[in-house]
C-alpha cells in the first residue's frame, strides 16, 4: 500500500460532509429472508429482530445497503464475507465520525503543543 501522505483539512471536511449527507444512524446488520432476495444480509436503520422477517414483514424503507442478495444474484461477493461486510458498513456510520473527530482533537493538541508534552 502506497503512502497517500497526510490527510488534509480539506479531505477531513469532505469526509464530514459525506457523513452529514448520509442517512442518519445508528445502522444495524439485519438478517432478512425474502422470496425475491433470499437470505438478505442488509444494513438498516432498524435493529435486527432475530426473526429473519420476510417481505412485507420488514420495512424496505429502513434498508441502507445490502451485503447479500442471492436471488437473483445481485449482491453476492466472491469471498463470501457478507456478514463481515455488513458489519463494517453498519459500524462505519459511527466509526467514521469518531475517527474524524479524533484526528481533529489530536491536531488541536499538536497545535497547542500539548501532545508533545504528554497531555492527551
């Protein structure tokens, strides 16, 4: 992996803008079962119930992304990491804003000289 260099303030701002524009969180992994989608692994604004609901038993308007849609094979990644991908996507809604804020916090400490003196 090549070194992309330091993250600029403009890049951090662009990341924050994408976060602000995305569907509000929290996001959750949902295991759904649908005659059309078959074993749907989705990211949703609604928590998983553990019941593997079938349509119309779940609100399609809460689905943010799909990590597996088997029938027809629209979403079916070759490495079979559907659950892991859905977990990553759902956590990104919380993780990305926290990481951006941490970068900004550390930059403030560096600018104030606190990080070099051990103040964190």
